[in-house]
């Protein structure tokens, strides 16, 4: 798992047509390429040689589409009834998904047991970045082993005022121990974050760990942990919210300083939010329904199904990013038209931990469609090199410049969809 404060071979796997996913191996490649929407559609069409294979794919699909309890039920059954049939490399994937399920269910002790088992018996099947990250995960879950589950209380629909700060990021009011402040509202933050000086001011108990948090540049910074007994956002109360506590300097960018970030564990607990741009974030009394399921999660990172014309492109999305950024898979897919027309330049990216320069291009004009609604982008940075390992799976990260095409955006974490209006 990578915490944010936040190849051509793999690209070929990424864009395998659903019709070609005829057996278990082909469908599993879709999962490994993070093409979760194609995996979902391929499962009922796939030919299976063994009884366990369909349940295996279903357990992974349920994980990425946030059906955590049923995913864990399937995984537990597979490990109990088919342990001898399932290869160790596939068991490793099950245990990683099981750990993620437990974390999202606030069962940190169970997540720790999964990660320890992976480290002990299946580390040979982890990717390089997973091997680097799992010690931090183990330190995090160890620190939270006695933490109570996060709970939320809301009276019905709640309208939370949102305002842009000097960095053009949405901020919302939060109250901790009767102290009022504003935190950034960031769907792309895997965990909520607070500056260390503010955590101490608010009387939060800090838990020392040996954990490091990965920033957008790939640099890692030291982090402590705090469990906030009670956090209020307007009329909503969140108990036992986990915060990464970062040094103040890791959240400072010259004169711009971040106090804290409301991240995904809190945002997802709202079940459904409607972002009315530049005015408010409305937490729905009850989640609505949609025929389209275009939202998934890669670990703790939200993923959206997009279209460029008839081409399906998978993006991450991030309300904490001011601008959309395109990654190398996009460059590989449209390399000829890009190199023929555009000039190679240096692009600077940054986040907690520092700045980094990468070669790339600026795309003058681009139209992308999500759930039937098309938005326009201009002068969009495109990285022609990999910034970090995860970039190889996605065409880019959607930011506020794309959201600004619309008046309102609904994010539903129950039926897993995003709608723009």
C-alpha cells in the first residue's frame, strides 16, 4: 500500500479487450493490470477449469468495488477449502486483498496478521514497491492494534461549506476537542493527515512508529500516528478517526502550509457526497442508485473509468490536485500523434517531501468523458517517463481542472459510481 499526501508489456495487458479474456489466466491479467472494470465484465464470460477460480476472481473484484465483507467471506472460504489447489502466488494476492478489506472494516489486528503472513510465506511474490511498503503497513497496523473501529453519526443530509484556499484546494471546517480549524478535503489522500504541531495543540495522543509515508515525488517522510477520539464536521461526528501525523515542514511549501487533510477513510464513511463546486459538499442522508459502476479502488486510491472517444482509459482522481496530470501509459498509447506535434519539456511535480523534474509534454486540448458527461482540458502536463511505479497502470490523475467543467459531482461509495452534472 502506498500512502499519499499523497513498459509497453504492461500496457498491452492493461488494454486487453474483454472479449479476449476467455480463461482464468486472461481475466487475472486484467486484475494485475488494474483494469478492474474489464475484470468485472469478464468474470461471467470466462471459462473456468477449476471450481475455485470464479470465486477467486469474484473475491478480488468485490474488494476493489468496496464489498469488503463479502470479499473476505469468499477469501476465507477459498483459503480453507482450496488451499492445496491455489498456487502460492495467487494466495499472496488473496491475502493482500484480505488485509485491505480488514483495514476498510477498521479491523487493524486482522490486517496485521495478513501482512505478517504475506511477509513470512509469500514475499517472493510481491512487487518491488510492495516489498518496500509492507514494513510501513506492518508498523501502521501494529500502532493501531488496540484502536477502536471508526464510527460515524450523521443526522440526515448535511451541507458542509467548502472554500478554496490560496492553492485553490477545497477546505472544510473541522472541530477537534472544541478547537475549530479548516482542513483540506482530499479524495486522493489514502489517510487523513494532521500537522504535528496542530495535533499536539489539539491534545491528540501521538503514537511513535517507524513508518514512512510516500509522497508524490517518491520521497518518503517520517510519520507518527494519532487516533482522534471525536472529530466534528458540521453536524457529523466521526469517532476514532486515524490520522497520519507529519512534521510541519513536510506540509509546508514556502508560505503555503497545510494544517491537515480529511482523507478517504473519513470521506468514504459518508457513503455518498455531492460536491457543488466552489460552494459546498453535501453528505447525502442515504446513498442514491445508478446503473453505471465506474468507480473502483486500487488499495486506497480511487480509480475512475474514463473515455477518450471510444478508447477506455483508467484514471485515478484526486480532489486535492489542482490540475490533471497524464502518465506514461497515455504517452505510449498516443505516442505518434504526441511526438509529431509537441515539444519535449521539463515538468516539475511536487508534494510532501519535495519537488521533482520529469521529461514530458503539454497537451494543448483534450476531451475526456465520464459516465456520459464530457469535460475539456487544456495545457495538460503529460509525463513521458515513470514518476513512480504505480504510474504504469493508469493513464493519469484527474484534478480540479476537469471537475471545473461541471457544476456538481456525485461520488457514491456504496454502489461505486461518479456522476457529473
